[in-house]
C-alpha cells in the first residue's frame, strides 16, 4: 500500500507540472496539488519515518491546499502552514544527532535573509511581517540543516529555499516576461525535489 501511495503522489506531481502549473484556480488543481504530497505523506509514518517530519510534511500539504485557493486569507493561512512545517522540520533535524559547528553556509543564509529587506519586504504590503517571520523560519531551517552535516538534509533545505525565493518573486510581482512564464514550473519542480531530498535525509 505504501508503494502505491508514493506512486500515486508521483503521478499527480507530474500531472500538476504538465497540466496545472499555469492553470487558473480550480478544485481540480487543488486536488492534484494536494494529493501530490498528501498520498506519499500517508505512506511515510507507517514505514518508519520520524513523526516530526511526517507531521511537518502534513503541514506543507495543508499549505499546498491553502495556497491553491483564492484570497488573502488563504494566502496568509498558507504561509502559516508552511512556517509550521518548517518549524517541525527544524525540530526533526535537531533530533538527528549532535550538531556540527559550521560558519560559511549559515553566514551565507543569514546574509540572504537580511537581503530580503531590500528586494522583497518593500513589495509585500500588508504581508510584510508574516513574510519576514517566514523568511526567518525557512532560513533557520537551512542553518540547522547545515549544522547537522547531513548532505541530504542540507540539499533539501537549500532547494526548498530556492523554490520559495522564486515563489516570493512571483507572488509579489517581481517577475515579468519569460521568467514569469517559467517560474511556476521551476517553483513546483524545486519544491517537489526539496521534499524528496528531505524525505531521503530522514529515511529510517
């Protein structure tokens, strides 16, 4: 059953990429997007993945649902769901063993977070503080991943940050022309890749 759920999720993820990435809002789009990770999420806990990671993934699935729906309320709730997911991922990473001191990658991520005050925050309107908090949380996830010294977790966190970076540019009107047309495909591909990398990193 677990394998069937994972395959179903992979099929829905591919369908979303080719059919729904640039499609307008619809319940079909919401269902495909939510099922892409929702089905694999149902398989992971019985297969031995850490509970904190699985619950964090469930929060991300809720975020997928919310961000696929119209309105500022759904957007704010979606940001909150993903923030919760990242906090749970941080807790799961911290439980993987002693953290290894490191400076270069954490410093680079901190610099990235600070830079958003220049190129992102001025364009977020009433969402400025939710976005600031979200940036702090996802960068903290990247820093904790770096301190674990585990390659899969580091890669997954960095790819997640890349996906959200492009998403932020798209959401707040910072893209135009070809980049705006390509962005939805890059966001989805990087997002799914990030979740797969993290799942491999947490594999029992």
